């Protein structure tokens, strides 16, 4: 397993196959912004380009929230994305997230859809994070999830996306959980230092003293408990 720093993605090699793992694309999020009077161009092609820019992989695994609207209003964007990227992978797999309701009627045969409770890949259990993973997840060394859009507030910069490597304290989970930054870098981010409950895993199932926070490019910031104690001091200087 190896992070692709600055790109919010992991590469994992299993049985000679190289997998690309990403989460939280939220295709069609622009439609929600438009409802609130904020208009930005369609970002679907940007997401396609970002995936294809990461290099040659055999398979693509999306750990939830491929689309943004819980309904089907973003269906055209989702189909366009899946059709475009599927030609570059032997297989595309989706572990559905809380925004992916009804997605099977959109993506057809271009993508295999797994259980919302997760999917095994090598020594890792991949799930989105809005649903508790299957019981077998506890037999895997790592859990890999999204859902949180993890970020740390830095004075002068706003909320900065980060990687999370956490030790878990709940039964039925892998010993460690890696939380991916959102692949779509134009989304809002959750404030890890003031995080309300975000599903059954985070934050109640992680030990903040044993949870490491890294910048998008891989620099170590400290443990979650250390940063929480100093949240009013985090700045550019």
C-alpha cells in the first residue's frame, strides 16, 4: 500500500494487479451549489482527467460517494465519468456510500457494485464509513474509508485537507483505519478538531492519542489529540 501524495489516492498491489483506490468524488455537486446561487463549471471532465493522470493501473476501486445528489439528478455526469475511465481499467468497483442511492440504475455494466459494508483488498478492508463494516473486517490489518473529508483548520488558509491514520477502539474493525482525503478537492471539508458524529466509525471508534494526521503531501502534523489541544494556535507562522 502506498499513498499518492497530493492526489488523495492510494495504490495497492495484490496478486500482481495494481489497484487505484479513491473516495468522495461527489460528481454533480455543482448542481447543489447552483441551487444556492453559486455557479461553477461542470467538474466531471476534471475528475476524469485527475484519475487518468495518476498513471497506469489495472483496477479502480471507489470507496463511496461517486455521486453527490442522493437522487438521480447527477446521472448524466456519473455515466460520463464511468464510461470514460472504464476504458483505462480492467475493472471498476464501487463500494457505495451514503450519496450513492440508486446508482445501479445509472452505471449499468460499466462498474461492479459491492456491499455498502465493504470489500476486501489484500490486507485491507475497503468501506465508505457511513455504515459499519462487515464482521470479517476485523480480520484485516487495515481499514480504508472516506466519508469524513478530513481537514484541519489553519489560520490564514482555512480548512486544509489531511490524511488520517487511526488506531481503533471498537470491536469488529481492523486495528488501524486510514481515512482518505476527498478526491474531489472542491468539496467542503469536515473539521477534525470540532467533528460531530459522522457515522458509526468516526470519531467514536478511534483513539485520538493514537491517530496521526498528515498533510496532503505527507508531512506529519501530530496526533489528533495534540492538534486538538492546540487548535487555536495552528497558523502559518
